[in-house]
C-alpha cells in the first residue's frame, strides 16, 4: 500500500494543525477500529476540510484531503508497513499512533534546551509512505539544484576536512548528488544497516534463534545450549523475548516426568568460534560475544545503551538458569562448560522473536550485542566460521550476491565499533534502496527499524525542529566519527535515500557535528530542488 503525499508538512502546517485539534479525540478509537469504521471517521473529517482556506490548485485539494484523512487513518497506514510484532519493535509506527492522540505531541523532554511543552507533533506520513519503496509522484529532484542546496552545508567545519555524501532516488536507484560517494570511510554504527541486510538475506525475516536444554543419557547431565539469541531474558517480564524462566519451567517439568530431582548442570557455547572479546576490549557498549547470554550480561535493569556487563555472560546465564531450576524443585551442581552430544535429548526450548523484530530492535536502539550476534549467525548460515573474520566475510559476500557496490568496504565486526570498518556513501544508500525494493520484502525490517527523527531510538532527542517525524535514519558515532544514513520524502513526495559521513571531526564537539548532519538532512527534506 502506497499513500502518496504530494505536499510536505510544512506547507500544510497551519491547516493540518487546526484539523488535528479537531479530530484528536477520535484518534485513539481509530487506531483499533476496523476498516469500515476508519472510513466513517475519514468521512467525518470532510466538514473540517471545508473550513480550510480556499484551495488554489488541484494539488492542494488533494493534499488537504490526504492530510485530514491521514490523521484519522494513521493506524491504517501504519499497518501497511507490516504486522505488529511481539517485541513491539515497530516503534516508529506505534509511537506515531500514540502521539497523534496526545495534546502537544510527544514530549521527549530529555534534550538539553528542549521546550517544556513541545508543539503538536508533525505528521510522520511522509516517512511511513516512503517505506512503500516506490514513489508515484513528481520526478526526482534536479541534481544541480540539489548540489546548490547541500554543498554549502557540507562545508561546515564541524564536519571535518573531508565529509562524504550520497543521495539517490530510491525508485530508480539513480544518484542525484554525491561528494566523494565512493570513498570508504569509518562508518561507526551505520555498519548495522549492512549487518541487517546481510542477516535478513541469509536467514529470512521469519528465522528464529533457539535456546535449549538437553539431557545427556545415562549421566543425569543437563546442558544449557546457547543458540545465539542475544535477546534471551531472565527478567520476570519477557516482553515478547525468549524467557529463561520459561525454559527452566519446561526443563524442570520434563525432568520431573522422568523422576529426576537432582542433575549436573553444564552449558554449551560451541556455536561460536574464535575470540569472545571485541577488539575494543572491556566496554560498556558490548558484552563478550557468546551464543549464550541473558539480558546481554547487563548488571542493571537497562535494556539498551551502555551498561556494566558481567565478566562471563554464558556462565552467568547458566548460573541463573540453575537458580530457576532450584525454584522448581530441581537441585543442580554449579554449572561448568561442556558440549552437548548428538545423543542428548532436548528437554525444552525457547525461541527469539522473528529475525525481522530482532533486526528492528538492533537498528532502533543501535544494539551492539544484537549486531555481533547477527553477524555470527550470518556466518553460520553461509558456511563461514562463526568468529569476527568469518562474520565479516559472510556480510561482504551476502551484499555482493545482492549486487551491491562493496568495492572498498571492509567489515571487521557487525556493530561498527571497530574503527577498521569501512563503508562508502554509495554502499550505504544502495543498502537502503535494496531494502525498499518490492522484489526483496524480506529486507524491509532494515528500513522499518531505522529510528525516526524526534520520535524513536537514537534520534529521539534530535530534530526537535525541522525534519522531525520526516527523516528515518541510522546514526553512527565514535570519537571523531559521525555518520547518518537513511530515507526521507522530499517536498514533492519523492522517496530519497541518503548517507552523510564525517571523519576526523573535533572529538570535543560531537553535538556540533550531529547538528550539522541534521541540518543537511533537514535541507534535503525541504528541497523540491527543481
């Protein structure tokens, strides 16, 4: 489903804000209503359109109608982006629907200098429409006009001595603007876009990662076998993730059926190979890379962002599993490492949400643990060794199979924490265009997981002005390195993909660099450029 929006929010703002105030009380009901009811709400909004200033062109008539109906039909547009998943990772769509029913927009409040009461949230319609992957409106922007708009902004000293950029028309794949677009630079966390596309291509959007407990015959040894699920949780509320508590309950019941109340407990991490420690060493941004962990080895209640991690996530998960078994009347030994044999009988299993949801969570929160897990799973799925080198080889080969421009690219990890990673603006934009291609629906989560400016994930506190709700992009940040790659719909309703990369920036002024990147993306969104 593609719902074209021929005019931008800013052009219709005075009218749409008035309309939003008029229909807001009905929005909560509209989100859960069936199609006939949504149609009635859309018709109910028509009298409001009549109160708007007299239209001057046929285009404006379409835009006013679309804006009004869009407010009532947001839930319908959201649903077109894909089904709600168990972990709620389609956060952009969900949060947008909630924001429309709340006076004053979504108050994220934590941004320095942010107003206490934000203005009504701008329509995210262009972003959601853009995920259809095909533009059905006016022709693409003129390259020269686009260059005139973006080139001066790329000269901002905050972007360092050699920023690189690319903008393409997603419908045609044609590059509209480029500044050193083939230059391979350190991408930081935008590497996760490549990891997402490679993983989805190799395993499929419905793939799940399974953790199991197995019983070795004649030994009373229970082995907790890590399947590489980075979302496994031991918390009381699993929130759609695989639960270690559920696994323990099922295991205890299976043992009780066998008349067993005392077992030797072991754990198996042989699914991965090579070093568990990332080259950056001990760091709050990432736990040791192991196929068995609970809550990413975090020592606090956080679910994303930096946090202190346990020294050995696999041993910690096994210890917690043993404690849970004890709560069900099963006595265990202190767990130690082992390997489940082919003769081991599965007692119970739990599986992750589908890969589509895991990818979305990774991109929205820039989750490094998930990224490294998916890189290794991609290696396994493609017959490569499940270590850092094998994962990098697997990602590169998958992207090459998709016909993407991998020349100059280097993948030393899946998260982008390694400064030796290299991507080009051309590759980043090509990845986004491929994910929008109707011929590759399995790649769509690489777009739906991208944070939405001013609303979700790592862009929650950015774009408090300008392109809030319009830009959907993955951020990348290391000391002296800043990147931004994503999609937006321009003034004329054309879906564009962009990548802006800055290296050797002032490490003492990261906010200035991020703001410079945000200004470029906002200018692109506001540019009809004809």
